[in-house]
């Protein structure tokens, strides 16, 4: 939570500093135009790459495979789009890096590995606790049973 708060405070300060520096070098109108240009180009590229990633995920699902890397890439593209829509050059650079397919696949693979390892660790913890509890007590199922003679299958 502290990291998110720190990020929420630092990112605008860094962006404003860079925008002021770039604006003093190339002019304020050119800086604003460049910010709009990066947003438009970024959104166009994200739409194209997002469609390609979606088609890859659908193809994997048709083959019965898990599209984990495509889902991770989709999350990366969503984050890249958010970065490109935020006015500023630092977030545009981060979003631009995530638009490079090789870097995005590398980050997505790392994200999938981290996610799977955390899921496996939690699953092992849950399974082992449940297994030991049931093996100590035994498998006892309480209930009621009634044999009814009015079954239609038996009459025929």
C-alpha cells in the first residue's frame, strides 16, 4: 500500500518535471502536440496488437490449450495503454517499451511464472492442511437413507 501511495505521488512530480524541461527546450505548443501524438500512436498500436493477442488466445482455446501467456500479454497491453494515455513522457516511455513484442513476451512470461508459483504454493498449503485434517479424523459421512418401493423403473 505504501508503494502505491509513493508511486501515486512520485509519478506526477516526475512527469511534470520532464514536461517542463522538454517544454523549455522545444516550446510548450510542440510539447503538448508531442504528448497528443504519442497518445494517438500508442492507442492505434495497442488496438492492433490487442486484436492479434486476442486472436492468438482464441486459437489456443480452440486447440484446448491454456492461453496464460496471451492473457498476461493482454494485461501488459492494458497497462501500456494506460501509460500512454497518461500525459507525460516517462509513462509514454514505459508504455512504448511494453509495445515491443519481445519485451512484452519476456515480462508476460515472468508474470505467468510468478503467478503460477504463487498459486501452486497456496494450493499446496490448502491441500496439505485439508488432507491431514481429514486423515486424522477419518472419512465419516452422516446422512439418512430411505428405500422407496414406488420406483417406476422397478415396476416395469
